[in-house]
């Protein structure tokens, strides 16, 4: 990506397009105050103090009144971009906002590229690269968990810890490379035991961050959760019970659900995209066949499978295992086996319905004393049987807990730093590999120049996260995903 000309003053709409009560047009750059002063009739904006708001008229180049509104002044370096900035708060008519932008362009501004305001904040040292990406995550957050995670990263906790570790590693790297200047004298400036201890400490922290990615990715993007099973197993009833509303049509007629039904369920700040699918069986017609095919397609793209088994419907264990083998063959994902309709199980006590969330009810309590003993082909799968009665809301809250646990695995606790960005995850993974090579080199006694190369590789990977190394190639990919006015 070519770095944009910072001497230009840029303009863009900073609020979503469309009709609204208010729209904001943002100007930033060395001539922002001058251009705004020409456009704005009220108080002299060039002479106004920073962080002040002024009422006046916005006029076209021909002197025609466009709107009455507010101008907010931010003078460098105390602005988002680190430059002089002005924000015009106008009435939210698309016509008015476009005219205000055209007026700024006529006075010498140019249209901002996607993410250019935040790119300038990065280039002017107001944000590092990880914080800049957190801005985009904050804008896109759709749950309390995603919001909290993006806000934490924006405040720089992740950046500060990575920077501290880099500085310690840089110190040892400089000592190792200093040894190369005295290679003929066989001196050792970097204590190898201390270096090993530092690398071990950094790797432990990196591996904690890597494990947290399951949590971060789920909080940021949500968890695709497919509900599958035989016809009339109670999949749609389970969807309604989880959502606590009548979202899907429930019928005793097999094959009621022909297409997929998708809804979002928020569990402790994580969004689960629940996908109710057509029942798995030999299709009775072409439409049902398409629905069954879609079921397998959705499972392939899922992060979590909920298989609904009607324990009172006469389905054999062999048929259950056959379905699981078919479904899990296309996707190596965690699977919850929901043993549904427990209220119709002959071994079921009706007293349990008065205890709707009692996880102590044994999941292997099945008709005719049958027990779930998984065959060899399923032994390695992450299978968790859970008894429920979707009709009676029995164990639904416990099922939600298991959904959360299965989706997030052994993730880091929510109060610690959580990685949600795939680019950060990849950089951390490569840094860990480089540090592993450092330890291997120390074990085999290789020369300092090779150890220095591996340390430098780790430093570069860590530096990519915050933008402390040459990341020009990354900038277009990162900031190109921003909206125009950010």
C-alpha cells in the first residue's frame, strides 16, 4: 500500500449513510481549520480554542445557505488523527450532507480513503496497529463481550505487555549480536541460562494468548451452532426453548422443517448463531432432499454441533452412531448429544420436571436400560450427552452452560488479555515457533549468529502486532476494511 499524502486535508461522512436526525462530516489535515472557516459563518474557527463547539451556518462556495449546525474543533496534536480536525454536525438529510462534503472538496479537501482517519492516527503515533484494529472491532461489536474485548485492546493493555516482552528480548538479542563482534575472542555477554528463562517466560505468555483465541474469536464473530437430528426429534422445539419464543413451527408431521432457520442467542456475552436444520432421513421428495443436503453443508461450516436424539422415539443406538459418524465425518467439531423428550422416557421421574435445571439427572438414563457406549470410530470425538425435555424447559439453562463451555474450550479467563484478531494469532504463533527454535539452538549448542537470527525473527513477529516493524504491506489490507469516515 502506498502511504497517503499527509499534507492533504481529507473529508468524509463520519456517520452511517441514509436519513437520520443528525449527520457528521469530518475534516482532518493541515488546512482543516482554514477550509472549515470559509464554509462556516458564525465564529472564526481558526481562532477558536481546541475542543470547543460553535453554532453557525454552513454555506456553499456561492454563498448559498446549506444548513445550520455545529462545528466542533480539535487542534493538533490533541485530536483523534493528531492533526487539526473539524466535525460539522448537520441535519441528517443525505442531500445536505453531500452538499457539505462537496463544499469542502471545492475548497481544496479531498475524499478520505477507507480507514484513512485511523491510518493517520497510526502514522502520527496516536495509536499503534493493534489499537487501530481495535477501533474497527469496537465499531463492529454486537455483544457485551465483543465490546469489552475491543475496548480493552483499544486502551492498550495487549500492546503494553507485548512491548515489555519485546524490550526484554531486544536486550538479549543485542548482547548475542555483540558477541559476534568478538567471535575470535570467544566471549559470552548473554548468559544462556538467563536467556532460556526469559524465552520460557515469553512462550508461556504467548501460549496463553494463543489459547485465548477460541474465546476471542467466538466473542468477536459468534459461534455457528447447527441443530441436527432425525425428523420429529424435537429440533425446532429445542430452538424455541433456547430462544424462549415460538420462532420455529412445531408439528408432529415429520419433515416440517425443510429449509434452515437461523437465530442468534446471546450466552454470557457470546453470540451463538443457532441453525435449525431439516431432519436427517431418506428424503421423501426433491425439496426435502435439498433440505437434508443443506443440513450437511451447514455442519461442515459449523463450530459446534447439537445433535437432538428422541430417546423415546424408538431410534436405536446403532442409528444414533450412524448419524454421528456421517455428521462428524464432514466436520471435526465438538458435539452435544441432546437426549430429548426425557419426560416420555419410561425410566423418567415426573418429579424431575419440577427441577428444570438439574444437571445431576444421569445422561445415560435411557429407555430399556440402554447405555451410550461409543464405538471405536467415535471415541476421539468430543461428545457430551445431555438429558433434556425441551417441551418442559428441563435442563435448558444447563444446556446453555454446556454450549458456552464447548464453544470456548480451555480459553483464558475473560478478565485477562484475549486475542480475537486472526492476524495477531498468526504473528504470535510464528513468534512462538521462532522462540522454540531459540531453545532448540541452546540445547544443541549452535553458534550465536543462528540464535540471533531466531531471536530477530521472534522480534519481527511480535513487532508486526503493534506495527513496530515494516508493515507497509499490511496497511492496505487492514485499513481498507474500515468504513470511509473512520
